[in-house]
């Protein structure tokens, strides 16, 4: 009997995870809650199961005789789904609720970085409008304001001057767009961003291939932050040796710290870095696979993801493991619906998916099926990942697929992986 795995979530990250698990030589039987129309091609979807309900997830996993539950999004982790599963004796890939505070609370993460000696920007935590105004006046602009809790990638406001900072403070404390929340006022760091993911077993962190993502809605990194508009992997400036150095500086100290605190970190630890002139500094931690970095990283994975997930669910289980990636380049372009990121248009008919699949891996992020047709059902709708021997080829394939897909109000950035292609050309000259 093949191993049975339940993946929690229903977005692009989860579709990419399901696709990677399906490639395993172990031929796992896959389930996904709630899933989406794309995921349904590789897994049995459970649309009635709420992934943020620990008791419901545990009961369904037991009823389905699931061997391992892999948690995709952050909300179930913060809600304590992994704790409930482990209490019921069901293996889980992901951190406990306490360990997930590294993502669930920006102020907790900053305090943990300071305790672990991880390089990061200066910061202060404020709880009201007046203290926020005072802190901004003291620190000066540009400056970054972050909602303390989960905000689906949209709770970070970068303020280039005092006017923008004042408007951001109103968003957090008067409008309360992100609910009643503490706000982290953080030093503005300049440089090139880098996404580093590591798979952890509570004792050891093994870095995955580096990636770079694009958070702003507009080309040239303009406009408001989004959940992510595209990504690529590998990043030419990060050699295998450099990758190990970076992981030793930003992943392992946190894994060691959480073990000392009695909350061993198992699952994926994502470090968002800014490569500054003073060296790498951590912008934030996520406690799960990044989205859309996963869509560019996992198609390059040569190791068995089922094997890695199982090993990471056991304390010290990764001690004998190594992770390997292909030499191929991957470029992911995100298609979003009209109005995103402020809102999202739902129910717009999507065409061209079969044509797109001819040149790229098509991952469903926010889709639904209505009357036999695939329609938009979220802000980020589809992710198209082109693979190739070099960045230019992979990028061309991703954009060929993106252009083949049609729906009303489609948005995308045209500059994904431009930097990688430019570096490639510079190396050839």
C-alpha cells in the first residue's frame, strides 16, 4: 500500500508541492484540503475540510489513515494544527504553533533574531498612533512599517517620506486595515533581496536552492506590496559554498535557539534576506514554503520530496540526508486578477491553459470550476513556470505560457528574472 499524504492549502504553493510529491518514486496517494481545480489532477481534493481547524484536520487525517500531513500556508501552523496532529500520533511536516510564532508575530521574530545573533535591521515595536509618529520622527525616512500578525504578504508598508509614513500610520491605527495590531517600525534596508529556504528537523537546517521573488505589483518594483508577482531559481550570485555560509548564519542559529527554548523547529524555515553593503540581513522569517518561490524551486528538485518530508517530521531525521537540484533554470510568472492587490475579480473565464502547458508548468493559485469552465477565484490566479538550460530560455517559456492564458483584467509583471538574464549575458561577454 502506498504512503498516504494530506497537503493542507489550496493555492499555488500547494499545487507546486502536490506536483513535486507526485513525482516521487514512492507513488504516494495524495489528498489536499481544500485543493483547487488544478490540484485535482494529482490529488483527491477535500473542499469541505477547513485546514485551520486542528480538530477537524486531525479527525479527517485519522479517518483517511493518512501517514503524513504537510502544511502549506501559515494560518494552520499558527493555529496549532501540527500540535493537534502530533498529539494524535499523526506525523506532520511543519512547525508547532509556538515555533510558527517566528512568522505569526513580527516582533517575536525580531526578538528571536537578536537572541540568536542573526543579522537584521534596527527596529522598534509601537502600539498606538502617537508612539508610531514619535518613532518615525526619531528614526527618519525612508522607513518600513509592518503589521505584527499575519497579513498574507500585504502588511508591509515601505514609506519613502514623512507623508507616506503618516498615511501608513493611519492605515494601521485609524483605519485598522490589519485589525488591532502592534506595528514593527523597522530600518529601511537597501540592496538585492534573496529568498533562502531550509528544510529543518528540529536540530539541523539544510538549505534548498536560492530564489529571488518580486513583491511589488509594478515593473521596476513600483506600487504596493503583493503576495508575490514572480520568482526565479537559482540565483547566480549565490554559489553552493556561499549558500552554506548564509544558511549557517540565518537558519541554523534560529533552529538552535528554538531547540533551546523547548520548541524545536521542524518543517521549512524561510529567510527573506536583503544583501546590503554591510552584508546579508534578515528582513523576515516565514515558517513554511514561500509563495511563489516554491513554484520556481521545487521543479528543480531532484531529491525525493516524500522522503525529505518524512525525515523532517522526525527529530534529527535529516542527519544523513542531502538535497540535490538540477542545473536547470526556473522562472515563475504570476498572473493576477483585476483589482489586485487592493481587491480581486472573481468569476472571469480563463482560456489558453492547454496551450500554456505546452511551454511551462501551469500551477493553479486562485481558480475555481463553474459549469465545466475554469474561472478566476482569487487575487493571484495562475503561476507559469518555465524551465530551461539558462535563464533566458526559461524566462521565454514562462512568458510564452503567460501570454497564452487569457482572462478579463489579467495582470502580470514583464520584468521577472530580467536581472538573471542580464547577468547571464554579462558572463558571456
